[in-house]
C-alpha cells in the first residue's frame, strides 16, 4: 500500500512539474514571438512597418504574437500577449502578460492565425491598459495604424491605440474594436513567481527578470524607440 502511495505521489509531482514547465515555455514563446514581430515591423530595411512618428510618441507597446481565429463567418478570436510602458528617464517597464478576446468576422474555416501590435498613444490608453481590464472602442478609441516607416502619424493620431496586424507575412493597419483585454494572471505568476498587478508591472514597481527573453523584449522596444528618435 505504501509503495502504491509512493508511486502515486511521484506521478502527481511529475505531472505538476510538467504543467509548470509547459506554462513557462508558453510565456517564453510569447516573449520570443513578440520580439520577432517587433524586429520585422521596425527593422532598418522594413518599408511597411510602424512609422517612426508612432514609435517616438508611443507610451506603451502591446504585442500579441499569435491570435487564433475560429468559426465560419461569425467566430471568436483569442490570443495572449506582452506589454511594456515608458517610464521616467527613457526606461521601459518589465513585460506584463495579458490576453485579448473578441468576435471575428469573415470566412474562416478551422483556425486562422494572425499577429497584432498595439501602440498606446496617450494617457487615456495607458490608464486603460494599467487597469488590467478594458474593452477596445468602449471609451478607449482605437484605429488602424498608418503603415510605412516614413509615413505620417496624422492618420488616426487622435486615437488612444493604433493597431497593426500581420497575416501570412504581410503587415497592415487593423482594428480590434470590441475586443476585451485582461491581465493574464497565470502567465504573470509564471514570469514573476507570484501574482503582481498589471499596473505595478507597467509602472516599474516590479523587478525586471534578470535575463532571458523577458529582458530581451524590453530591450528590443527601447532600441526601436531610440532608433526612431534619431
């Protein structure tokens, strides 16, 4: 009996350890995917990326590397992402995990995969993001972002959030009005070892991870903004 209980305990421990490892891998994958999308949108040879004016003016950057859409004509979409906000002295906050869900429209059979980048352009948008829960377009106006590194940011400039989408290697401005953003509490615990409010992370009150893709993501955003300002 004792032997059976010991085997059972080992099995439970192994399952729990495996679940933690999978969750940690998912967060790392989201961070790495976010880094890749930002490199593609802001690289020196990119012509259809985020305008320098938008990068220079952004107060926060939120990236959803993989948004899955399913259904036919009217379906749902869901994705997990990472955000960071500008701090005093030109620094950027540690990465804050969130997820985004909403309705999707158009002919979609099975799963369609897209990536999104949201540039938060004013205090109202930043306050909404800090709350850890809000709906795009409901008091927080969002618009498709202007495309092209040298493009003017005047198109949609008054919007709190400018959005970009990637589908099959092509980038374009996009709208996500009606989608709901929430803090990803599970990913937050995996990244920081405990629950932390989204506002605390985005205001720089949580310690930056020592190394790895979390720090690389923030460094990528910081580099992109500094390069745009030159």
